C-alpha cells in the first residue's frame, strides 16, 4: 500500500465530489440537491510536535502514523510518540514488513521497529555517490516491492544494498509523480468541511480503500468509508428550523418553520439526495405528521395538509395542536375549535365537530383500535369512527406531559408519576417506582429496535441530546450503549428507526446512523498500574488506547474483581483512582468506547494490595508468638500459682507425712523389735501371719542363778536396771550373729538362730553368742562382786515359729527343741554353757567341748550333754576367745551351702524355657567342675571359696537377659552376696572372675583360668555336637541372625584356637579339638 495510487486518485475525486455540497444551484426553487456527508474525525496530535507545520503523512499496517515536518519525522504509535531530527521534507513508504523506507533532504535509509514498539533509524546515504548526496526529495513510492525516490536531482531506485540512479527515459519513472497533490477544487471542498483554508491542506492519503487521511499544516483528519455516521444538512438551502420528521419507505418528510419538505435519495448517484419544497408558495410552520394506509397528513400553525408525491394539498386552515390519521380518507385533529374529524367525500374534505370543549388537545396515540389523547382536562379516548369520546378516570392534579406507546403498554407521563393503562379496568394505574419509571420520566422518545432492543432519546436543557440503545427497560444493570458522537449533532427533535438505520433529525440536519457499518474496535487497549505518592489505600491505573480520537474523546469504564459484575460509568478520564479496597488479590477489567459506541474487548490486569504491616503474615506470626507467649506466661503464672498452692499443701502433707513416717518408723521399729521383719510384713499386709517350720534351728536359753532370792533382797528399781543392762548387751550380741531374740521372762532370756532366715551356720553362731554373753558376765563379775552368775543352755533341732492370737501378739517358738533347750539351761552349771549332743555334733569342729555324759532330763530321759569351754586354739587369736580369719573362712564355706541352695532352688529355677544349652544342669556341672579343678590345682580354701562362688553366680543373669548376661550376673552378685556375709573385696573379686569368662578369653590369674576351664568343659566331651545343636537352637530362639555356616565356622575357630589353661582340665579332656572339628564338619543339621 503506497501513498496515492493512480486508481485511488480517481476514487478520491469521485468520492469527494459526491460528498461535497450540491453541484447545482437552487434552480427552480422547488427542488435542490443535498449531499450525504460522512463524519470527519479530527485526530488528536501530540502538542509537543505541533509548533512545526506538517508536510507529509504515512500510515503503516500496524496503525502507526508518520508525519514529516521541516525539522524531522514524528512517529505516533499509540501512547508512544517520538521525533527524529532530519532536514525536511521527509517522506515514508513501506510494505508488509516491519521495515519502512524514508527519504529526507540529503539522506535516506530504513525505519526498523523494535520489540518495544519504538523505531530505529538506519541511514544508507553512504550508498549514494558523494557528488550526488545533496538533494531535496519530492516523493517516495513503493511499487511491487521496489522503492522509487523522486528528488530535484532526478529519480533513483533504492534497496537495502544499493542506490540505482534512473535515466530520465527509464520506463520505471512515473510520468506524473505522486507528489503533485490533489486538484485545487477538491482541496477547497475538503477545507470548507474541516474548517481550514484549502492552502493549508498538505496531503490526502488513502489507506486500504477504507480510510482517508487529510493532513493540514497543524491538523490531521480521518474519514471512514463506509462511515457508520453520515449527515444530511439542510440549513444551507434555507429550509428553516426542522420541527418534525417522518421517515417513510422512499423518502423523509420534514416539517419545518417554513413549510413541508420531501427528501428522497438519488438512485443514480451515491450519497446524493434531492429535497423538494411541498409548499413553495408559502412559509408556514409544520410540526405534526400522521400516516395511515399510505396517506400522510401534516398540520401546523396555519393549516391541515394531505401530502402527495410532489405537493401538499390544503385540507383546512387553522392552528392545530394534535393529529391522528384514523384510516384512509379520515383524520382527527385538535385545535382551537376542539376535536374535529375530517373525512374525504366525493366533493372534497368535509369536517365535523366531535367535541368543542376539548380544545388544544395533544399527544394523539393509537392504541387497541382507539385513539388516546391529552388535554388540560385529562385523558380521553375516541373510537376509530370518531363518534364517541370517553374520559379516562385519573385522580391526579399533576401536569400531564405526553402519552407513550412502549411494547404492549400505553404509558402516561406526568410531572410526578408514570401511569400504565389497564385494558381490563380501562383505567390508568401508577407505575411502581423503579428503574423503568425513572427511565421513562427522563426520556422523550422510546422506539423498538431489532431483537427486542430499544432506542431511547433523552434531551437535556443545554440543547444536547443523548441516544441510548438497551435490551431491557426494567433492569438497572442492563447494558446501555451510548453513542458519544451523537451529542455533537446538536438538539435532536425527532427519531426513527428503519432497516437497521437510525434517523436522528436535528434543527438543520438529518443524521443517519447505520448499524450495519459498525464493526468491533480495532485499536487495542491496555491498562497499567501507576506508582502513587498518595495515601497508602489509593491505587492509580492508566488506560492506554484510542489516542488518535479527539472529538468526541474516547470513553472508558472499569470494574474491580473478583465477584463484581457492575461496571463504572463511562468517562473520558484515562486515569482511575481506586480506594477503600482491603488487602488481597484483585483484577481490574477495562473497556473503551469509540465515537460510534463500539465497545472494545475487556483486557484484565491482576494486581494485589499488600496488607498493612499490622496485617502482614509476619505480623500474624508475631501476634501468634505474642499470644503463645501470653498463654505461656499465663500458663506459667497459673502453674506457679498452682505450684505454690501445691507446695503449701505439700509442705503440710510433708509435715504430716514426716510425723506419720516418724510414728510409723517408731511403730515399725517397735514391731521389728518384737517380731521378725517377714512376720511383721505379713501382719501389716494380711492382718495375720502364718507359722513356719524350720528343720534346723538352734535355741538358746539363759537364766540367772538364784534370781528369786536376789529379787527378794534387792531393790526392784535397781533390779530392773541391772536386768536391762544385761539384756541390752545380750540384744547387741544376738543381732551381731543374726540371731532372733524371742522373748524375756523375768530373768530368763530366749533367742534362736536359723530363723526367720534359714541357714546352716546357726549352731556355730548361737554358741559364739553364748560365749560372748558369758564373757561379758565374767568381765562384769571381775569388777563387781555382786554380779550374778549366768546359766546358758543350747539345743538344735526342728521348731515351729509364728504368732498366735490377735491381742498383744508376740513371736514365739514351739516344739520339742524348745523344751530340750530349756532343760539344757536348767541342767547346766552357773557360768557355763551347756549344749546337747546334737548341737555338739554341729559345732565340735569350731569349739572345745567337755563331755558331761548322759544326764537325766525330765520327760526326756538321759541326754548327752557337753560344756563349751571355748574356741579351738587353731581358730582363735592368741588362744583368746576371739575368732581368727580361719574361723570366719571355715564359717563362710559353711554359708556357701546356703548360697548354693538359694541359687539352684530359687534363682536358676526361673531360667527361660528357651534356654536349651544354658540349663540348670549345665550350671551345676560347671559348679562341680570348678570344685574339682580347684582341688586338683591345690587352690587354698579362701581362693577356692571365690572360684566356687563365681561359678555358682555366673549364670544368674540369664533370667533377665541373654546377650551379655555376665554383666547382669555381676550386678546380681552385688545384690545377693552381702546377705551371706561376703565382704566388698570378695564381691569385687567374684565379679571380676565372672566377667573374665566373656569371650574372647583373656585370663589374668589362675582363678580366672580355672573358671574358664570349668565353663568350657563341654568342648572336650563326646556329646559336644549334641550340645552345639542345643546352643544353635538357643541362639535362634534368642533372636540371633547367625546362620548355620556362620555358627559352624565360629565354633571351628573356637576349637582351633582354644586350649584348656589348667593341667587338670587338660587331663580330664576326653576328645581332642581336632577330632571335635572333624565331627562338627560332618554334621548336616546346620
């Protein structure tokens, strides 16, 4: 597309001629020519480039405008404008690409569009020889992709790589360059239409056969062809002011202040119309039209007329205010004489008065075969025969304006209220207040359009009219399409709609608004958010698009989402400010309306409003932390208060508990002094205690010689003090030897060993206690002659111990042993210890005893009795009655039997059933093997005690855990052995011996080697493989993940690397390690 093709010159001249003023003079005064002129739109040019006159113009495919000036090239691209300084004149041309060619004085090159829609100039003047670089261009032309430039120095062809000068005889040179300009007559017509002198028109540019651009020195105008809006002006032919119009199928009738005119379209020439004065002889005002069945009647201030094709026939003179054509040849009018009916007869029009009192009636409207009209007396109805008039009841004093027929309703417009006619009741009812009522009160005319839509005419007091197009009269949210260009037509006096064309009649023109010519807005719009220094809650947005439209300015509207379907009102303001939005995510939709009412698509821009700092996410985090801190502090305070209350209660409870504890301890101590601990616990827990039988208990009785005579001679208080002193010492002695005090009866003191805890050492311990008692009495007697002699008797045997009764209970013994012990005491000698033969047999290895023979005992016959003279010399310290280390070792070996009973009977009997290898029998075998090895290796008694104790306690840990049970066994040693009078040093040695048996073995002394050999005794036995089966099964039951091959390899490594440490163990080995390995290798159970 280029500037001024030859074919376009013909088209332009033709178009401008048919849109110019009439080419004919007034002629015969009865007929004149009118031109249907398209709307000429003035383009809004940036003010910063308006000081320099325009010279050239070009428009590209994207709608970018290029205006050449004396000082350079101005480029208008929507909201973006730029200016490139050059020496004018400047010409531009282009093709379908983004690259255009330009030529200026002494320069030429390319204009390249960038991604940001700006342009970059690439000069190519270096392609011109230096001698020809001085030139003044007169035009540029793109013909089939070839660019030709015309200058005062000749013409040349321009491409990207070269400039080719053309000879004057070249066929490529246009015979008449396009810069020669349009005809002067055309320029005068255009200049008159746009209001500028013809010499100020610099260029006429046609684009795409649909746009005509007219460039003035300081202005730019645009014309669309076909144009949606065209004007038919009548003022230039002196028609007077137009008062009423009627659009018929073939013509338009105009009632003016100077008569009746008929305007018809010239069928031979485009956009040319003819106007005929139907009353050429008179100048009468006509403001009423009515038509029926092809007959058109007109009335005004001076007469009533019948309109024919070429003239207006006078029916009657007079001044008329209303008219209604009833049928062909019949018309009803109103004036000074009231309601008059005219009918056409064979000899002309005849009038007949219908009602003389209804003078100056108006607003005649045909509705359901009746004619309704208004006068100052109310609303009336007349039938089509014009022989019957009825008054419509209406109880109101307001001023009645007009009657409107809208859809199927007849509406009465009053000054205060809108009424609707009820066909059934034949009365007007007030229309409910609402959108329709408000719309009707502000509208002058409502016409039905196509597809159920409506045209609405609203005239304001400033002689401007507003035309709306809507689909719903009742909904306030219905879309109302306004047409911004229409108010510039002035005051609209009448409106009609036919064949998709809206006819708007003004005081001196008729506007034809063709909806078929309306297309969507081609100029895209956009929106952006502006940075604002206003209040924090104020947002600013700017709408871009339709920058070239000037009068009227484009209109814009917006809506804020989400959830909002209501648009703002139309406004020419491009900048919108929104406030009052809460923080969150939103979107803004915008639409634009051009001068013809075309509405653009609605681009959407999302935006968000950041919350204030006190509503930001971090603020909520802080609030949450503060709340948590507050709750925490409150909880702490609450807990502190509760804690303080609890502390106060606890203090009181603790004080009470201490008191109760002290009382309980005192009572328990008292009970413990009276009863054995186990018996006392049974009474406390069950309310009674069961009796127990002890197979070997040693009972001691002591008595003071001649106590009855002493009691008679001695002061009772002193007697009691002396007894208390003696018995206090006796209590300490029996407690020292774990002997249970039974009771005192007068001067008699009774105690027993081996109860409530059974042991094998009680005969020795009771005799030792008796020796200490006698020694104590002898020491006292050596310093005090009045000290009495003590007689002690001891016997060993079975007894029954327990508590009898519920009141004043006491722990006591029953049985023959008790009686025998009492006889031993009574049969003894003062200062001596008398024991029975049974007790002697148990203590003879510890004490020196003197046989007394068989002495008679009441109810018992003769019993062997012995005096205990003291410890054996080898068991005493310096032959004194003090036991030496050998005595205690001998006694502890005796206790080993008690420990053996406890371990085998009480502890190892609880071994889990899943232990197939480490059984009770295995433990007994190792215990016995340790004894044999100690004896074979000649281990002394004290070390032998340690080894045998370790062997006894070694597997006790298996009742609690399988893995590393040796550690648990060492812990049990420290819990159990103190009860059997093992010292801390002995317990430490025993624990070390047990831990030394953990694999791998690293013995540090002979005792550890003996214990290891005793434990590993099974590897030298013939049943080794059977034992390994049990060990593997035991490991799997214990949860070990070892497989058969790994277990076999582990045992073979043990057999290969282990040798017994002691000679005795080596001699007792029955099968060698290599033989065991061979046998194990042949086994298939793994």
